[in-house]
C-alpha cells in the first residue's frame, strides 16, 4: 500500500478592509486625473499611494483628502 499524499492547507482569506465612500470617490478621481497610479488600504498605516514617478507614499486615513489636494495642486 502507498501512503496518501498530504493535501496543501487551504490559505485563509484576508480580512476585507472597509473604505469609506468618500475616500473611494476621492481615490478614483485622483486616479482618473493621473495624480496617482495605484492605491492600497493598509489597516495599520492608512493608504499606500503610488505616484506616477513610481514613489510609494503612506498616508493616514484622516489626512487622505488634504494629501490628494496637495498632489493635484502641485
């Protein structure tokens, strides 16, 4: 008799992070305007925003709107 091969463990899904409607709208508008090229919500650090130059900036959730306004004005 042969031994049965062990099955790989099923990876657990990441906990979904809630993004407010206002934050989502601001991020989408900034993306469409070309101010940012990508974003990701990191639970502990806030948002990771990638600028067109390829630089990643971490922004607190409470400071997101002011940061995006500063980027679009620059």
